[in-house]
C-alpha cells in the first residue's frame, strides 16, 4: 500500500506539478480511499492508472483533496473571544490594520473579519485603513471568494441582524455579500508550503488548515506565519489545532480558542538579512 501511495504522490509531483509531500499521509489516504469507494475501486494501483490516463480524474482528485468547507463565523465563541480580547483593543491602538486569512477557502473567514470591523467601527470605518489579505492554494476557491455569493448553509452561524445588514438575497438560496464588506479584502492564490509568506501583519487567521499538513510542513508554515506577524501580533488557529506555542515565540491569549500573541522579538534573534526575504506578493 505504502509503495502504491508513494508512486501516486511522486507521479502527481513530477508530472502534474501537485506537491502533496507536505500533507499528512493518513489525511490524503483517507480522502483518496473515500473517493475510490465512490468510483467502486479497491486497488490504489488501479486508481493511479486511471489518474495517469485521465486528466479529468486528476482534477477531480484535486478537488476532492482541497477541502474548502467553511462557514461565516465558524465557531462563533472563538470569534467572540478574538473580538473582545484582540480586535477591540487593536482598533484603539492603530488606524492601519493588516490581517491575513491564510487558507481562506471561499472567503467566508476574511469576510467574517471584515463584518466584525464594520460592526466595531460603524461609520468610523472610513477613517481606518484596514486591509484583509486572503489566500488559498485552490484557484477555484479564490475565484468563488471574489464573487462573494453563498448558499444559506454557509451562513448557519450568522445572526439574523448581521445577515440582513451584510448580505443580499439574490434568489435560489443564494446570498451576496455587500460591497462595503468586500472592499476590505484582497484575494490571491498562495501555497503556504511553498510560497514566501506575507509580512507586517497585525492578525493572522490560519484555521482548519494545519490539520491537513504533516509535522515538518506544519513547523515550516507556523514559523513563516510567526515571521509574518508584527511583534504583539495575533495568530488564531482552529480550536482543534494544538501547538507548542513556546517553540514559535508565541504566548497564549486564549488557549481554548487557540489565540496567541507574538512575543516581542529580541533584536539578536531577528532573522538574518540574507536568510529571509519579505514577500512582495500583495
Ligand atoms: C477546511 S478549509 C478552512 C477554511 C477556513 N480557514 C475556515 O476555518 O473555515 C482549508 C483550506 O485550506 C486550504 N489549503 C490547504 N493546504 C493549503 C496550502 N498548502 N496553502 C494554502 N492553502 C491551503 C484548502 O484549499 C482549503 O480551502
């Protein structure tokens, strides 16, 4: 099985340009097995043959692996804590605010932050310069995010008062996010395992992404995310994503909600000038 798995991964990397080596093997295998079952297949070798010969199957497999499930205000209690303990304080201290939603799926997460800033600041939002950078490895998800149209299932955690203020019903169970919320968000395709990290962020959200990535990849991504934060910047992970925060120079703000603050970096431990290049992607 392991041999067959490795053969598929090497094929995808060398011939299709999709590098799954940083992903947890159990996760990839579980998804592939479920997909094979839906095709009535049991043998991974046979499935690999189909993937090799059929480009449509290759793109179906990738769709299947990129789990884009997301919700507005996913885990509402975490957003409440982030708002009360971090964002409310941030708007008192700064007029220029930069947020990165890393692994943003179809935009539910970055638009949630934008709604929170609108709610906190109301009419004063025009006197702030708030930029929310939202990135994902999946091009289709980013295209969908730019459209900003969602089914009611993505809005299950959205209170009615917020729904009527920030969404317009466009028929057939679809809701469109209003332009003022969209205006704060910039979307880009970006692979956390390969591309250079962004920089100068006050807040980074990376939720339900690390669970798919193996230990080595996760370390690299976390290191990059912390580098991307200003001192005292905030990192929020998904509630099931445990990390040993000390290892990354983070201190907990709320351990249950997986919200951390970057400790002030002593100048002698700053990255070497030649060792770390800032990303100019956005
Ligand atoms: C389950 S969704 C989470 C969405 C959102 N953060 C949330 O909490 O609801 C995981 C997202 O991570 C993205 N992803 C997976 N690996 C990635 C990588 N290496 N770089 C960037 N995004 C990645 C997937 O495409 C998917 O959209």
